[in-house]
C-alpha cells in the first residue's frame, strides 16, 4: 500500500489538474445560474454578456416569490415526499421480509411477478394510474401525487435482498425468547436493515422531489402542484426573463442539494447498491 | 401490537424443507405491497395492453378496433421521427459512459479530495431536471447564451441550439450526459473498489505503466459494472421526457415538432390530446423496443463482459 501510494503520489498533481478542469466544467451551469439570478433582465440581453453582475440585485428573487406560490408548492413537494418515503419503506420492508424469510403459498410466483414489474417502463402504468386516481376523485390532490410511489417493486426487491443477507441466528434467538413474527420483524430485523432503509429512503426522496411527468398528469388544474410543475409552468409566464427563471430554478434546487450535502454517504450507498435509473 | 406476538406455535425449528408450515403473518405483511402493486401496476399494465387495441374516447366506453392503432402508429412519420430522435439521443448519451469510466478511474487514483470530486460530479443528479432544463435552455440560447459567447471568442459562429431542430437532440444529449455522469461515476467507482490492489502492484513490478494497467486490468475487471451502467443508461435514455418538455414543450418552441421523443409522443397523445388508445399503443411499442434493445445488449455482453 505504502509503496503504491508513494509511487502514485508523484504523478498525482497531473490527475488533479484533469479532475479540477472537469469539475470546473461540471459546475459552470450552476455558476451561470447563480450569476444570472443576480442580474437584471436588461443586463442578460446585452451583447457581449457580462460575467459578473454589473449591478447585483435581488429583484429576480423578489419577482419569483411575488408571482409563484413557492411555499405552497414547496409544502406539496415536501409532504408528498414524506408520505412516499415513509409509506414505501414500511410497505417494502414488510413485503421484503416476508419474501426473504417467511414461507407462504405462491411465494416464488409472486416474487417473479414483482421482478417482472421491475422491468416494465413506468409509462406503461401511467394511463391506468391516472384512471384510478380520477375514479377515486383524487385528481389535483396530495394523495394522488404520493400514492403510486408508495408501492414499489424495486423497493420490495431491495429490502428482500437486505433481509436475505442477514444471519438467521438473531431471528431464531428472538423466537426462542417467545417473540412472534411481527415482533421479530419490528424489533430485531428492521433495525438491522437500517442502512438499506436509508439508501431506499434517499433514492425515493430523489425520485419524488425530481419527478415531473406524474405530477404534470395528476395536477392539471393547478391545485396542489409540486415545485417541478410550478417551475415548468413558470417558464410559460416568464418566457425569456432569465434572471427570474434562474432565481426560481436556484431556489427550488437548494433544498435537495442541502439534504444531499448532509447525507452524501447515504446517497452514494443508495446509488451504488441499486443504480438510480430504471 | 402485543397481541401480535402469539404467532404460530410449535413451528419446526428447521424452516427449510418440506415440513415447513405456512406463516399466516407473511400474507398479512405482504398484503399492502400486493394490493398496491396489483391496483397501481399490474392492472394498469394489463389495461394499457387492452387499450392498445381499442379506440378510447374521452367520454363513454371504448371500442375494440383490432390492430388499427398499431397500423396507424407504424404508418405515422411522426412516430418514426420520434423513434429516430430517441435512438440518436440514446446513442449520444451512451458516449458519456467512457467519460464516466475515465473520471471514476482518475478519482480512484488520487489520495486526497475524492469526496469533493464525487460531490461536485453528483450535483446535477440532485438538481431538479426542470431546473437543469431551464438553465441549459439559457446557456444554449442562440442570442444571449453563454455557449455561443464562448464560441465567438474562439471565432466559431454560434447556432440556435435549442430553437433549431437540427441541433436539439444533440443539445439534449449534452445535458443528458451532464446529468447522468454522477450516477455512472458512483456505480463504476464501487466497481473499481472491488478490484484487488495486488493486481496493480504485481503489474507495476512487471513494468506496466498506468495506461497499460488501465486497459489490461481496470477495463476488463470493471466490465460487469460498465455493462450495468450501459443497461441503465440505455433504458432511461429511451424514456427521456423531461428535457423535451422543459426546454421546448413548456415554452412553445417551434423546434418541438421535430424534436419529440417517444415518451413525449406518449404524453402528448394521452394527456394533451386524450387519445388513450393510441397512447397505450405507443407505450406498448416502447416496451417492446426497450425489451428488444436490452435483450440485444445481454446477448452482446458475452463478447465483452469478463466474469471471473
């Protein structure tokens, strides 16, 4: 290790140079977004463009907050995220544990069915989900945003994998102590799965916060819109008023970025254990 | 909760094997997931399949029309254009994977600053795709965009990247690569960590340099992870919707007409024009295409993925 480290560190500055250039290019859009948000609309439509705002102003933020119900939309995004995360972790952990450890008729058939659902692109479900939400009279409501995301074949699969890898001795000890299935699950197994639960929670939060298509479908009339839909529709209103658009984009991005910075390890673990997309 | 503790008594200690009993708690635990998946996933899937053979008006019952929707879709130049756009976008976004491999390998090699590099590469992943689309729409703007300004500094004439349908798919791809790099980097980084360092040490002793090591050790041993991100990237690229909607659709950009992807076509048919039957057909065709492409990739992997 030490020999490799010293041999490697001799040329390491060159790698840093490449990485720093790459990272600098990666953050250009963010820097441009921030700089633009503090400019006036006149300034962004001059040529050649200025880099640093000539007269830094928070006018764009004021326009954004004055014309978009940010806090209402933030609330919708946040509440549906919490419903989705808590719901999915519970539902998936219960089912995942049953698949991993309990026996019941049809277990294998059902599990294969779950796996098949994993492979189907989400668009195949949208028409039926929309019909169901409409039938239940839930269009333009918070439950409509959150409910489909609570049930996830992927989450169930992830939790099953977590329970599969746990040693059976703990459960057997709990059972010898007289604990039943549910108590064994709740007090012994669930706490042991907390790192996978954290990964699942973080992934679900990411999907929920960023999702555009489903909210667009179930919140057509404007009530109970999350930030994504609000931000997208703001584009129609502010067309080319880029400072206001950038201010809005920035404000809506910050919450999840803050959570990410705080929970980096869980984010990376979630991504690494599962793959984000799909 | 305490009443729940009285689970089946006298269950055999050895729970595998034929004598094992049904645990009725299992059914209760699985019921929420099962009911939800049946109502929100399995049934919608089946009903989409059925609707794809129907004409479904906004009001009133639908009527079966055989394979009319399929015939109409396959005879529609707009579908082939969307398929071409989606395929081009997918191929271009896959070019981001070599980038991710190189950066993952470079990050792996540094002794300091790994965490900060990962965080910065990952930022686009935790940024709202809507916000991403808005920022890039501005950067790629033909008149006041940053890109054209930078290009003008080096004497290259700019283009209307997001207003001219000749360039829109390439513009989406640049944004798509930028957005996906962080995820691919993390998955590949996890793969790199599982490569034993002894292999590098041994090959150093044999006189191999870093580049030789990269091609003879890193790439082959990383190939399962590369295959995994290839599959994920392909599937998600085929489902691209957000960028088209944010960068063109929601601002009534005239380039939208020639820049649609398959999922945009689906959204438009289902929830703008309310032609559920036709939309269902698009969804089924998308499923078939994704399955075929994924199957092809699994077939091809035998030629290049190394499993030990």
